[in-house]
């Protein structure tokens, strides 16, 4: 799987990757120009007003809740401080979120804006890795999905929906193979995903979901 902890690539159009700390500061500066209540409304997170222009944004990410102080936008969590790339991901989410509703239409990574350029690599470190781990053992796949917080959905031979962020859901769908076709698996996104993260952020969430799924394997 790719190592997102070293550099963050907001767009393939940028000439080079930039240190996470530099990008995080730009994202903080952009957020600080906005109304925190509107930021919270757009992203589906809660804002605790502490008075005198200070507060906290409470952001669920997978099974943890992180707090971003306002206006500093420094991060703390239920346990240890999250890695730098994860803090940057939260800042991207808050900056990108525009309040668009979920469509209920599930699309592949290739069907997201700019996703076609990356989809083969994305499939390689997401769905293909899941198939390598489970093969034809669909019961173990189901168990791993439930253990990772997935909710069963009727699609393929087994599908589960995962709530990554308040307004960003992912689906993992598995198709068992036969003598003519190998098993396959895909990470799918609600069509609204890029209203909440840029394509690179969506790639990171897919990779993160696979890591969560394969943890017990």
C-alpha cells in the first residue's frame, strides 16, 4: 500500500509533493477565514462555542472522535495525537465540505472526478489486496467487515458500508469467482464523495479502509 505519511499530493497538477506541515498551515489559514458554525454545518460535525471567539470542532473519523481547537485548529483525540497526514486529512475535509447531500449512488474510484487517472493503482492497493487476503473465503470477509464497523448492504456476493467521516461513506463489495473468473473486490464511494475530499483524500480513505479490514487477518 502507498505510504501517505511522507508527502501529501493535493493534485496531480502540482509539480511536486509538499511537506504535510506546509500544506496543513495553508488549510488552517483558509479555514480561519470562515465562520466555524458554517464549517460545522457543511461538514456535519459539531462545534462547541467556548466564548470569546474560541471553540472546538468535534470530528468523528472511523471509530474515534478528534477535536480541533478554534481558531488555532490544533488537533487532539481520544487517545494519541493522530499522525500528521491524518490531521491534514481532517483539515482537507473541513475545507472541501460544501454540505452536498449523499446521492445513494455508489460509484467506482474511476468514476470520481480525476479518479480515472489513478484507478488502476487504487485498485491494486485496495480491492486486489482484499482478494489476496480472503480468496474464496467469503465468511471471513464478512466477519472482517463487521469487525471493522461495516453495515451489510445487498450487492455482489457480500457488501458492507463504512462511515469514514460524517458525510463520507465507502462501500466494500466482493464478488466470488468461479472456474472461469477470479474473485474480485472493489471499494466504492457515494457519488458525492468529492464534495468532501479531493481525489487524493478519497484514495487515502480507501487505503485506510483496507488497512482496517485486514488488521485481524
